């Protein structure tokens, strides 16, 4: 089950195979619905990620990200690109009485979403991947043995898994 993290924030975890219906609706798995209703009254925001998946945030968590993005320096090229991608594609979603959210055609096309998808919990958000792309990327990451040679960012060096 979900569960709450620090400060009562929902902990969205786990990998779930999901299906989009013919209208492009995604049924949020039942185990997340109650905490998303409690945390965000069923209001979510979807946006794009550089890995060609979608990021889906409960609205309060997205608003925090949005504030951070808008504070980035406007003259920095990387900041502007990130703002254009994430803010420019941000789309509000609302869970219906069946726990479904309607993804726009633009978002589905960006992420290559058709019918079969993977919903990956990332703590404060979900990633939504086409199942085919997820399986390919996951296998790439698992086969990548450069991880140790490349060195971890300093913030991760003390992390015990």
C-alpha cells in the first residue's frame, strides 16, 4: 500500500502495469486513490520529462515544483529549456468518480503512450511510461555497468540502500 512519508506527504511507490482506454484515460490504481483524494482532492498535474515519459504530480506537490521552476534564472539557457518543457506542457488532470484521468493527445504522443503503460511511483510523483519504452530503458539501466566507474554525485555517496 501507499503510506505517508515525512510531513504526511503521500509516498507513491511501486511499478504498476496500467492500460489506457480508447479515449486516453488512465485509471489510477485503487491503492493510490484515497491518498490522492486526501492530498490533492483528486487534482493532479501531468507534464513531460526529458526521458520521454510523463511526470504526474498531486497538485500541491506540483505547485511547489512550479514555484521552484519559475524562480530559475531567466537568462540561463538550461533553465529556460526546463521551464519551457515542464511548465509549457503542464496539464491539470482531475480524477473522475472511477479514479480515471484524461491525458491529452499531446501528452500521450510525447510519451509514445498507446494502450499498455507502466506507472512508476517516485515518492512524490508518478512516472508514466509506454510499457515498451519502460522495458527497453529499464534493461539498458540494468545492463549499464559504468555506474560505479562514473562515480556517484556527492549527495548519493553516503546513501545506504
